[in-house]
C-alpha cells in the first residue's frame, strides 16, 4: 500500500528512525481501529516535532493496543514561526476553539493567562494538549505548540522574556493594526469582558507591549485571537506543499 497525503498523521513522542517499532497511545489505537477501521499494514505518517515527517506501517492492532513501524523520511524538519498566543481562558467550547485554531495557525506556544475578568476558574491542560495534538495532526504542521502553565497577568508581564514583542489588541483603541511578525512576538487576547482599567494601565507601561487594533467592531475573544494571529503570522518559510511531496517507497 503506497503512502499518500491522505494517510492518517500521528504525533508520537519517540525518535523516528528506520525500522523502529513504536507503541501507540490507547486513544490513537482506538481511533485507527474503531473509527478508521484500519488493519495491519495500513500506511501512516508520523511526526514528533524534531525529526520531520516519516512514513510508517501499522504493525499490529488489537482493541486499544497498536504499534507502528517507522519506514522512511517524507520531509525534513523546518523551523516553525516564533509566534506565541497568550489568552485569557474562556468558556470550555470557546477555549477549545482558540487552542485548535491557534495550532492550525502555527503558534509555537500557548500561554493561558488569568485576568481580573476571566470567567474560567480552571483549565484541563491535558485535554487542551490533546486538542492541540489533534489539530497539528490535521493541519500538516510538524510541531505541537508548547502548553504553558496558567499564570496571572501580573506574573506574565513580570517574567516576560527580553526581546519578544507582546502585541495586545484593545477594543476601540486609536491604534494601528498588527503587522506580520518578523521578530519573536506574541499576541495577548483578554477575556470576554475585556481587561480591567488597572490591567490596561499595566500593559501600557510595559516596555515589550505594542497596542494594536483589530478594527472598529467589538470582536468576541475567540474571534480576536484568530484574526490577530492571522495578521501577525509571518511569511511561511521552508513550507513544502502536500502535493509537492514525494511519496515514500514501499
């Protein structure tokens, strides 16, 4: 069976080397066997965020257990855009959407930030990471964004890394729209109720902050995250279109 661009993609943490046999997670085995109804010998594509994308074969599958044999490289690893998203957690479905779409838009890191008006009390980081992995598998990217531990806005700003621009979208501000990022950057999106006045002042005083507008309309927080990232996303470098890839030999 030849490998193709339609072969399922799986993220695995293991090193990808020819001939290695990798045990898949129970959820992956369930999806391949029960949802996709694949059997031994099925073609797969594998990536781990370090070694590029590789062709593989499903070696065996039974209930919640499966393994895959690594075969040959399909494309090499390329550097992802150095763009982060810091966001105030929203209601569950909206937070899921932000994580999914930010992953599809290529962010390198996701930073949950609790603000004065944040509605969500806590986050299931394991669940959000699973959503990011699924989005990375579907979107052809070669990495999974890093998921940071939640922190307060004051903590985020106090520990902000030198040399990284922090773009903040504030509603109805007389500011310029964001430009594509050609240096390490991050986008900060506030909660549904917006930032509190003292938080706005804290942001305006911070040396790394660039205040921008996303237009004259009031956007939902999840919409603002998607729109802002799309505007900030740098030109893609080293991207190989799926149709341009050479299939791995059997």
